[in-house]
C-alpha cells in the first residue's frame, strides 16, 4: 500500500472544496472567451467616450473622399455627410463642377447627379451595399445593434498590429452566416480594423467572387467628448481602394427630415 495515496486524495478533496467555496462566494463561474469579448467591447466603448459616445444620435462630417486604383490615388472629391443612426445617410460629393447626392433611408435610397440631370432610385445592389456599410461599422458593434438581429459574439484572440503592439479581436456572426471581425487596440481599446468577406461581381469576367474587405481607422481625435477616427482607409484583398479624410465632425446636430426626401426636380439644388 502506498502511504502517500491517502494524503494525495485528501489534498485533492481540499482543493475541490476550496474551489467550490470560492465559486459560491463570488456567485460566478470562471470567465469564458465570450465574457472576454464582452469585456473588450466595454473597454472600446469607454475608449471612444463612454456615455457621450452612446448618446450620439447623428453625425455631420466634412472632408475629402479619394478613390485608389492599382495603388494609385485619384483626385480627392469634397464630401458632406449626414448620418442619422442607425440606418439613414445622405452624402453629397462635389468635384469637377458637378454635384452627386446619394441618400439612403432604411430600405430605400435615391441618387441625384446634377451633370447628368438625373434623379433616380438606387438599385437593389446599392441598397445592399449601404446596409453592408451600416452592418460592418464599429457603431454597430459598440452600440450593440447586432444583438437585435440574433448575431453571436465570440473572442478570437490577439493579433499583431505593428511593432510592439497587438489588437484584441472579437467576431460577430449572424444567423445567415455572415461575419465581421473587429480589431481593437489592446493597450487602449480604440477601434483599429474591421474585416469581413463578401461576394461581388468581377467586372472583367462578370462572375461573382468572394473578396476580403477591410477598414482601417487612423488619426483618432476628441470631438465633444467622443473620440472618432478622422482617416478611414478601405482595402479589398489587401489593395487600397479608397480613403475618407475628415476635416470636421459634429455630433448630435439637428438634421432636417427634408434632406432624406427624394426631390421632385432639380429646382433649388446647387
């Protein structure tokens, strides 16, 4: 008979009883990966302004939009953007003497082109693209709008961001299988990247193909108690396709309902 066996059994029993007592005192079970994901979201909310951020109902942004093709930037176009969260947006683009207005109001949208003298409803694909932008934005993650759609949250892990820096990665997965990975800086919780995959039509082959889309957020600045990125770069399959560069951002300014209404004519539009 091994004289140490009873002692080992006794020690094991003591450890089990101690763990049970600790669990009973705290009233909780050990943290799970999903709990960690929730903690990361809460840290992100505090990083961008906490209650001030959560109280944001609208945003008016001004700046320049630049398209990239084969790594080469085009000419920047001035824009004025009105957003009424979570699903209304009007963006005005001015450049080359022309004015183009794109407006989305929940499940519908319209587009106005002054040079072409056209006012028309958006195509079904344009509406889908708008909804995709709302679905993949950091506002969707931090405000928790994804919860209403039955999506699930999981913790992915840490990912290298730059020399000596890491990002915490959480993943939102919807019932239809669509997912987005959000990266938040491990050291301060600020939004860093949003990554997802989608199918788009290849203009050369006219066939649908799966591509990886990525938004990267830079130059965070404090505006009225809310920290917002003033530069947003978009990448497709690793190649940059656009840059949004804000000159100014205003939160919770009144936005007239008439801005989202489709105009009957060009009268008064300049």
